[in-house]
């Protein structure tokens, strides 16, 4: 069965601090669909505070949206019975940013994975589960004899991060949510982990939400790109479309902030305007945008630039049909 994860018009509002602080809107009506019949890697990019990790938590069912719906195989997470929740927990797995806090220091590193494999019915007993996990370790370049049976502090950060990928692979998920999975490993391991994510898509048919602030890795691994700014989707498209010819001024700023090895290439062409307080209405980027005009006091609608590309900016209009 081709599993389907639908995030439909999700809005997430965090209440203000004590003593009457203002509430914070982390996501504004975001929609995203992953169809298991066409596995793909969707990269969600943006600077810190753009809502990326909030989206990841909601997609995993670890946080509830303030409005909107998350559905798996057509059923809302909030209306699932116990059996449906179990199927969802097995089918939607996570690889999180911090390889140090993802393991219980009081248990050996395979403890949680073996327990999950047995309880989800993917292995008849602990011995079979350990064998499945060992095969997954080998697939990500880890020697099971040197990895399994150890405590977390006995492994390096890179080993733990690859073990997190192996743990997710062993569960045979339909969807993987990878929240900054390579931000805490060195460059030599980044390519390895990204290659494993691509292999999960190609060999296992896993659809992946890849959350990152790193445009370079997003370009390397993603099939589709979503650019977030303060919880708003400002641009979508293929990595080739979005990163080689960014249409939104915010996307241009992100691309221009990437250092290049070519010393002759100009860097810093887009004016760096200091971030200010969130605007109450209109385009959320207009306080920083070098192209802002009076019309930006109104929220722009989505302009469809191609069958695979949209942008929310008054500078663009959909081409005539």
C-alpha cells in the first residue's frame, strides 16, 4: 500500500509568556502532501525561527496544530484509534538533529530499536530484531560488532547519527522526518548520511521531509524545495528552479548568504537588512525587503510560475492561461 501523509492548512500558535506576553504564530496555514506512490525528498529551508522544526514536530504527531489537519492514509491523527496510532508510529519515523540526546545514556544503543522492532511486529523476538538492526548498521557503514552492545558515550557523534539513520531504516517506514540530520557532523560524514537518505527514497520507497538551513545539502538531495519565512511559505519549486533563479527576495537573500569557493564571484549582492519585529499584516518580509513598495502592505497571493513552482510576492504574477 502506498502510504500518504497530508498536512492540510496547518497553523500553529504558541501562547505568549506569563504576564501577558504576545503569542507567536509559528506556522501560517501550511499545506504539504507526500504520496507514497511517488516517493520524494522535500526539503524545508529557512533561517532560524522560520517554523521548520515546528513543522517536523507536527508531521511526527509530537505536537498538535492550532488549526488545520494532519492525515495519514486519509485519517486525521486526532481521530485515529489505538491501532491507527500504532501503524502511524511505525510508518512515520524520525532522524533528529542532536545525536547526543537521542539515546538514553542508561541503556545500550540498540535497546530502543530492538524493543520497537519486536513490539511493532517487525521481528518475532529480540534475536531476530538485533539481526535486522545489524543489517541496517552495515547499510550505513557501521560495523555492528563495534557499534551494538555499547553505551551512547562510547560512540562518536558521527556514529550515533548514522545509527539513528540505521534505526529508522530498520523500521521500514513509509515517511521519514529528518530534522537537521547533518548539522552536527563533519563534512566527510554529511555526504554519507545524505546518500543513505537518497537510498531510502530510491530502494525502499520512503518519502522524506528534510528540514535544514543548509541550502547546499538541500540542493544535493531534494526533489522539491519549500522556503519558509516566519511560518509563511514564500516559494516552492525544484532545487534547480528555486536556488539557481530565486524569485522571492528572501530566497535571494538566503542564496546570496552562501559562501562560494570562487574568489572572483561577487558575494553579498543582496542588501542585508536587519531583522525587525513581525509585521501585523501584509507581506511578512516587507520590513527587510529591498524591493518593498506600498502594495506590500497587502498579503500577496501565490503566483504560479510553472507547473512545479510558486512564489508569494507582488513582484510576480501567474502567466496567463
